[in-house]
C-alpha cells in the first residue's frame, strides 16, 4: 500500500516532539504485533491523543488507521491529511459502514486505533466504553490492546485553552498485553475486561507521572482521587450534557 502522506506527518510530529522537548515515556510497544491486524483501544484525555497513541506503534513500524469523526475529514486543512493517511471516517448516522470499513482493514492486516470512550474524559478517568472495539476484534479475529495515555491533556483538552507550545511536558504511553478475542464469550464481556485493564494502566500512568502541579492554580489536570481539581465522573457527565444541550439549541 502506497504511503505518501503518513511518513511526512510522522516526521513532522517527531520534529514537534524535539522542538518542545517533550519527555516521552513509552512502555509495552513490543506488544504491538509487527505484522497482521490489531485493535489499539486508548483512553481519551486530549485532542492530540491520536498522535501519541500512533507513536506507541512506531517501534513495531506499524501505521495506525484511526477511526475519527466524519467532520475531521471534511475540514479544508485536516481533511486531506486524514484521507491521505487512510484513517477511517465515522458517520454516526451510518455507523455500520464505518464499522465494516474498520473490520475489512483489520482483516487486511492493518492496525486500527479506537477511542472506545467516544469523547474526551473531562475527569481524566476511564468512562464507560462502547463495545465497538471488542466487536471488531472478535469479528476480525485480531488482538485487542489497551493503551493508556497521560500528560497529553496538559497540551490541549476539552474546556481548557490550547498550550501547544508548552515545553518539557512529560507524556506517558503505556501499551498493555494483547487480549485474545477467542478468550471471551461475547463483546460485552471483552469490553468489561478492557475497561478493567485500561483503568489499571491509566491509574499506573497517573501515579508514576514524574510531574506534580506547580501550585493551586495548576491542579486542573490531576484527577480528584490524586488531589487534583478535575471534575468527578459525575460532574464531567453533567458538563457533557450541558454541552450537548448548548449545541442543539
């Protein structure tokens, strides 16, 4: 498969990492299979998560095809890049088509990236997961890998100003052991196990993170149970409901 767009985009991202002196920690990259299909299922705390989740597969020389909102593909700037990198548009009005496209890609031996929480978690904890990642894994007969990202929210997240020029930010990428779809009776059971594994990886990334808030005004990026001032899961859900009502009105 010809790749004219993805390699230059990766090179640009790595240049950005160097310019900003991002302190990247990647663990578990060996779990990404060097060949064959696989689903990467990541937590979601930042608008930039697809960049860092994809970077986790770099050591295995795999290009990750992410499932993303259809609007991103119609944007005049991001659209050509997304199409050129062969990512998969998700049209919620025709979800079956997106799902089938992803399964076909997996069967061809592609790695597909999914954010099963569907939206950014304002609480920075793992929300309830959609079962699409598990369903795709089982239907295509490929492994499902949990991926935990942490630190990316400090660059750009929902409800906070962008700080894309922020330097020296630690970014953690943890890739868990592959889940064999044959070991689960149905997608619901596999999704429950995915949530458990993903939550454990995120908690580990948070507790081992090398930075701490700089002061009382800098606790927003820490979850409540670690002494931060991020919304609780319940508060975050209410903020999301308000946002949806505002969009619809």
